């Protein structure tokens, strides 16, 4: 069977996390979220956590070096050998190049890329109304994260060029899931 090596991308608030969870359940591959891994590191008070705490609180990006190493270790684990859904990584051109290289070096299939598209005002509205109220979900931080997305994540999408499958992220969760599965050929 082909590996399901997927990057699920889109601006913060586009619904990547929800869709990643649904796809991983169906395909039996792990969701790999660098945001979750970094938040866990902060919560555990590890050395890494102490280094990245302020960066996460400001909504800035953690260095490429740190996140590339986290992802490299995670994708080498046994449960990721038949595929993975990356959520929140790569976020820069450098991260995308590193991912391509590490998959090629391991003789694995290249990634497929799905980008969920949602207009900016809708994103702000969604993030501000999130029930759990993440500590980095205030309006100033949200605007900063959207700006960073435009500035740093665009080169990542350009890196994959025509291979990026762009889908509207504005319909219902079920409809979005169906459109992703159709695009990827997952039953
Ligand atoms: P997320 O849950 O994906 O929105 O990530 C939360 C925060 O973790 C981001 O605002 C960044 O500070 C950091 N982060 C997560 N993934 C990355 C990444 N691929 N590169 C750099 N920083 C990241």
C-alpha cells in the first residue's frame, strides 16, 4: 500500500487540526502536530519547553532547526512508517526542503499537500470564539500569527507549487473531510 504522507496546511483557524484528526482515524496513521509537541514541551517544563515558551506566547515561529529535529525523530518512529498527517509543519521553505530531504534519504514517498483556504476575517472570528481559549488566542497574537502565515508559509506553498491541492475550508466539517478524501483517493 502507498504511504499516506500528507501535509495538511492552511492559515491558523482553517480547521487543520480537526481534519487531521478525522483523516488519521480513517487512514490509521498518526497526526503529527508540531504545535502540540511544542505545547507539551512547555507544559512538561523541559529544557526545550523553557526555550520555546515565550516564542509560543508571542505567536512567533520557533527556529527551523528545533522543529525539523522534532519532526525527524517523530517520523522515524514505527507508527509513522505507513504514513502521517502533518499539521502545522512545514511552515517555512526551509522546513519544506528539510522534510523532502529526510523522506528521500529514508527511501520514502514524497509528501502530498492539501491547503485549506478561508478568508482572513472569518479566521479571526473563528479563533476568537474557540471554546478552550488557548493562551495564544488573543486578537493581537492572532493577527500576528496570520501575518506570519502570509510571510513565512507562502514560500513553503511555493516550494510545492502546482502539487498543492487547494480546497475551500468554509463549508461544513463533513464536506471538507469528503473533499480532502476525494482529492487524495482515500475511501
Ligand atoms: P499551532 O498549534 O500549529 O498553531 O502552533 C502553535 C505555535 O507553535 C506557533 O504559533 C509557533 O509558535 C509554534 N510552531 C508550531 N509549529 C511550528 C513550525 N512548524 N515552525 C515554527 N514554529 C512552530
